[in-house]
């Protein structure tokens, strides 16, 4: 992408889910964002009509072995990453710079369970002594769904919420498919709950508060059995 001027989103006649928006997803070497390394990354651009307009994808050699458990989920082995992947130092810069361009242009970036993906990126940049992302205009369907339908029973994985909101999800656990599905879920939520059709800066602040409340509630539940349980409520990046 070309450099875009740094600005806040302009006030628009249409709500965010009817403007250009971007889906973002990572597949990594593990579940812990403090130690996970990026293996694949996808950014998909969706036009105001909900059609795929562009896609940016990376296959990354993380520089460490990819555990068999992780490879079984996303399908990328250590051997494939080493043979076909971009070296991690170059890939992380490219992914971060592309995200920066979208943020600077005031375009919302939608990521399901965004705190995982953006914490992974934060730690990858920190390992290299690089500037952290500003992470403006992030939309997280995982946090939003838990807020607007908080008493619904059952799992809330991307697959589950796609089924609920009738969003197609093909090739689950590939970053391209998951990022596009995240946009679909966010759009469905905005249509079903008009109170979400607020300015991006307002929604960003609301999600920070919602995530903190959700973490506090879950921590209180866990402490019934384990008084030392701690649930991090930071969003969209877990503070160290």
C-alpha cells in the first residue's frame, strides 16, 4: 500500500459496516501470545457492499520450529515455512507497515479475539526493537458478541458465531478465511444491534471497557475455586 495521511476517521453518512473495512488474522506457532511467532498473516479489504476488494497474505518462516499441534491446526509445517516462507524479520515489518497504512487512513481493522493477534504483533515488533502499532479503529466481534448477547450459553469460537450469524466460513483456521469471516460476523452484529453503529473512536472505547468488564466477571467466577486466578482485561493489546 502507498503511504496514507495520518488522520482520524472522517464523519461519514454511512455506518462503519457499510464503508471500506479490513479483516485481519494470524496463524502462529502456539496459543500463548507472549511467545507465539507468526506463521501466516492475512489482511482482506472489503468494499462498502461487502465484497472482497483486495487481499494481502504472508507465509512466514518464524525462525523457530512449528509445533506439530500448531501445524495440525493451520497446515503449515516447519519444513514448508522454511522452504516457502518469507524470513520473519522482513515479514513482520511488512505486516506492521500494512496495518499502519490502514490505521492512518482511518479504516477499521476487524479481528476476532483481536487481543491475541495484536498482542502477538506487539511482541514480534518488540523482539526486533521496532515501533509498536497504534492499533486505532480496531473492531473485535468476539468482545462485541459477548457484550450484546452476554447470557447466551455455549461456545463462542469463530466457527460457532459464524454458525449463529449465518456467516460462511470455509477453510477455517487459515488466516485468509478467518479474517474474511471476522468481517462477516462484525457486519452481522452491526445489522442486528444498531447501537453498534457509532463512530469508530466511540466503539473503540466501548470495547476497551467491555473487555475489562468481561475479564473481571470471568476472574470473579474462577476465584470461586482458585482465589489466585487472574484474567487479563487489557484490549486490544495485553500490557506486559
